[in-house]
C-alpha cells in the first residue's frame, strides 16, 4: 500500500477498531491511538538533514523502499513517518508499506534474531535486489532495548525509555545509519 493508504487504514482502525483484529483489544487500540498522535507529530515536525536531502535528491535510478510495519507498533510511529518524509519528493523512489501480519508475510524473510520485529525497511534496486535492510530500530536504541530486556525490566519501563530516546534523537541516528548504508 502507499503511505497515504497506510494513513487511511490507520484512520479506519481508529474509527472502527472492532472491525480490525487485534484492535478490538483495548490495549492494542490504546497503543494505536498514541502511535497516531506520534506519527502525525513527526509528519508535521520532522525535517530531514541537508545531507539526507542531498543523497535522496541524487538518486536517479529507480528504487523500491518497502517498510514492513503495523499501526500498533510504537517504534514504527517514529521511524515510518520519518522515512516517508525523507523520500516523498523523489519520483524515482517507490515507497511501499506492507503489513507484518497480512499476506504476503514478507517479514518471514527479514527476521531480527528470529523474531518478526518491526518496522523493517528494505531498499531494493530496479531489478529487485536488496541494497539495504534496516530495522527494527536505530542500533544504539536496539542495544538499549536488548539490555533492558535481558535485565527483565517491566515492559512499561522499556516503552518509556524507547519513547524518550526517540523524542530526544529526533531521527538523527536513523538518518546517519541510512546515509552510511546508501553512500
């Protein structure tokens, strides 16, 4: 689906959560409401760095950027709108959203240590070869997450730490990691 179709899907879930599994579950619905606010905040406030703008503008060969995600995913609420804002003005980049929990289950080919962690970005060239695979979160944050998980910290504490990190980082590390991989 296109990014706009993803936004529309997100909106439909919020309007009729009982029609979309697992959003009838109050916990998932609450995550999704928070993620809607976060995503829209990044769409309004996120501005890619000049180096990222230059790199994206220099892409003249067709590329296919696929993001595997779901509206309930807290990490995606930050990364997905930032990724979209980076590439939206380059007509050579096809930006596609695929849902993790729906066919064709592309996530099965891009597991993180055996898990279906999202968001996951796959950048393919014009003949469908993977050039870059990124995700589910910036590397420094992934280390923090794994450490807190290994320490068996409560999920609420982990979520809070991740959100704080994203708000302080403002997409800087995500851009740095993509610049390194795409250069």
